């Protein structure tokens, strides 16, 4: 049995699909009961990941655990501590943690927090694999309305900054590999696509795919902040994202696709391939 946390989110769903395709039994940890209908028929738990008693129940008869915490959760360290204790008590033989590309960057608080979790995993004595994915290509789909309305790909940082992007489906396949195949203990894998692209280049890919002009436009950070506040985003999340965008503006976030290609046994999905598959014209 493989326990997948965050099973109601896009990453958890993708990992469950990959495991289901591999014929692996899954126990899904969901936040809300209505999410049960959104995943393949499987064993499941519903509740707060900060509940230590629920962690102990969820880890019973589990051979492998995929830990992904809610995005930018303020209590990720405590959640991970409870997960590790429950996994130790249950004798879990594979602990796979969903971290982030370049967790060493202290200027991005949510990256730095994941580095602290990685250190806890090292000390746990559990057989582990750590996955460090970059931003998903799927995130581009959130810009569809602005692209359709104004032909603008809006970002709150320098459009020349370069980024690694990765297809979530590739990440899910890599996760399934780490959860089910031997040879991945004590490994840390950076998961990136084949190219480091600027927002200007991403916009050009969108233009080529849609056959109409798309321009990368920098949104002032304060304008982004006002929009986020008006949407009701928590203040702590806004501050973490603002710190991330300031880092992106100065340094970008580049990666290398060789490790992911090795895990998949093929070249990682390119942005052009992703758009062809996932962005209706």
C-alpha cells in the first residue's frame, strides 16, 4: 500500500493516476470528503494533516509514503515531523518527499522551509527519496484569460529572467518510479524540463502555438499584491510569494533536465509538446 498525501491537489491526483496506471494500490489522504469523487476508486483518509493520531492510522500497513504538504503551509515543518514519526512507528520502507528546486534559497521562505524538512528526513533513519521539481508547465494555463483577452502573458518579475519548467505528468511518473522501483534510496533528484526559458520565450511559444501574438508583460509587484489581497489570499502567502517574485526578478530559477530524463527513460516533455497536448487552440 502506498500512502499519498495532498491527494486532492493537482500533484497528488497526478501521482495517484501514475500509480493507478502501474497497478499499485493507493491510500489517498484528502482534506475534504467531497474530494473522494475526484480520485480513482481507492482507499482514503480525510482530515487535517496536523492530526498526529490520524497520521498513525493512515500509515498502518503502508509500505511507501509520498509526502506533499499543502502549498506554502505555515506548519509544514510540524506536519512533516508528524509524518516521519508515524512512518517510523509503522516501519514504512520508502519515504518520498515532494520538495522544490533549489530549497537552499533562503530568500524564498517556502523553499527554505522545505530544506529544513529535508534535514529532518536525513536524521530520521528512514529510507528516503527527495524530489525537487521546478514550476509546472500547467501553471501557464492560469494565464489563459489574459492571453485570450489582451494577448498578454503577465508576470510580476523581469520578463528576461530564465526559468526551468516541468510537465506535472513527468513529475508524477518520476514519483511513481521512486515509490515502486528499487535503487532510489538516499537519492535527491532535481526534476526540470529540457529548457530554461525567459517569459519572453514562453510568450513566443504561446504565439507559435495559438497562431496569434502573445507578449510577455511585467506586472508591477505592488499591482500584483493588490490583486492578491483583493482575492482574499492570506497575508502570509502573499508575503512568501512576493519574496519569491523578488528572487525571480533578480535571479530566475534555472534547472537541468538530465536527471528527469534518466528517470523517465526519455527526454522530458518540452513546452511546445505540453502546449500541443494541453492548451486548446
